[in-house]
C-alpha cells in the first residue's frame, strides 16, 4: 500500500480496491507513489532514485498511458493498477534515457538540479540508467504476464510501436550526432527523424501500451501513433526554443545545443531566413553567445514556435477518431500544454 497525501491507494495486490482509473487531477501523485514503491526499497541505487524522484518532470508519458487506457471505459482490458504500472514503466525508461542523454551531452544540470552524472559520477550514472531500464522491463513484463489476453496480439500490429522498437531511442541519439549538410530540406528531414526517434518513441510506447490496456483496436492505436508523433515534434521544437531563450524555467544550461552545433529547429529557421547565418554557423570562430543573440533577433524562435503550434493542432485532430470523453480531453490538454501561451 502506498500513501499519497492523506489517502491510501492500493496499487498492487487486491485489485477490487482500485475500481477505476483516476481522473486527471489524481494521476500524478498516484504514479509518484507507485514509482517510489518500486524504486526505493533498500537497493544499491536508492540514493539515485530518491534524487530523481525529488525533482520529477511533468509525467507527460504516464499521463498519456492512463488517458489512453480510459478512452473506451467499457472496453478496458486490464485492471487499473496494471495501467498505472505501465505508466510507471514508461516513466522509468524515460528517466533512464535522460541519465544517458546527460552523460552523452556532458550536462551538469537537469530540472534545475545536478544531473545524475554530476551528482554521482558518470560510471555510477551509467549503471543506474541500465538498472532503471531493467526495473522498467520487469514491471512491464509482469503486467503482460498477468494480462495475456489483452496483450496477446502485440506482434501483429506492424504500424504500432511496442518494445521491439525501443532501440529507436539510441538510434535517434546517434543520428543527432551526425549533422546533415547545411541544406534546408535535408536539415528538416534530419530533425524530424531525430525527433520521431528520440522523443516520439516513448510517446508512441505510452500510447500503444496504454491504448492496448484500454482495449483499443488496431485502427485506433494507429490514430494514437499519429497523435504521438505530432506531439513529439511540437515537444522537441519547444525544448529547442527554450534552450535558445534560456531563463529559470529551463532547468539546465542554456544554449547547450548551440554550443555543440546541433541543428535544432530554431537554427533551421534562422539558416533559412537570415543573411550571413550560414557563415556564422559553420565558423568555429563564432561564439555561442553571438549565435544565440543573432538567432533570437532574427525571429527564428517565433517561426519555430509557429511550427510547434501547427503540430499540436494536428495532434488534437488525431484524437477526433475517439468519442468525447475526459480521457480524450486530457490527451488534447497534454498536447496544448506543450506550447505555453
């Protein structure tokens, strides 16, 4: 039993005590409590997991899982507590990917706190990342074993992303490290490929396992894959916009991608419209501060934000296949929240 606030919520054991999935306002503490129950249990990585859980992210992926599992309440195929565990598994894989991303990028901050690598050392962080993925797979495997009928046809959904595509995460990291030619069309294709792999993979996993837990059919799962890819593009673009703008809300070092010459979407817009930008970008004599200043003054961030807005609108349209419901509203709210007004 996990205590959340002033109430006790059963997330394992007697499923009759957990008759329905929580509403949007109740999901975050439920997932947080279950994550702590899974991860902080006297093991070797307790200190690291407490560090991660102390500064949680927005839990967008677990919210997607639970919303997708509630799209057709009458068709829900797994007990609600198992849907919560699926959400926790996706969040654990996400946290592991952030640990390794910070190692690759040499980032010292994550969510305005020391990154795991900075706080505990690179080797320990790498081991913790692998351990975290292992715990996630254990949890997910248990859910699948407990619900064989609901998850019996995973290998038949060829256009739906399941764990057989988890390697796309590392593929996206690799492709990002191989910059394309400074050509507008090539850079946009490269960016979209990286966003779909690095960011979209976990969004698609959240929607596919959540939707499968909710009893959705193949066509409906494909609708959710489109939703996930659109919101992933918007999410990645806005992350890049914030990286350029900096500020206290960023939670990590600003302009890190500019410093590494990563061709983010604001950079692509800048190169496409700003005279002289190509020379500045290619010259190692150009400081990161000069790049940042010229990019902001060019209006490239505004152009990038407009692309993110259109992607959010496309994500919301992808949910039109589902009847109006609080769960559908939540999926749309998650999309809209990606681009702050």
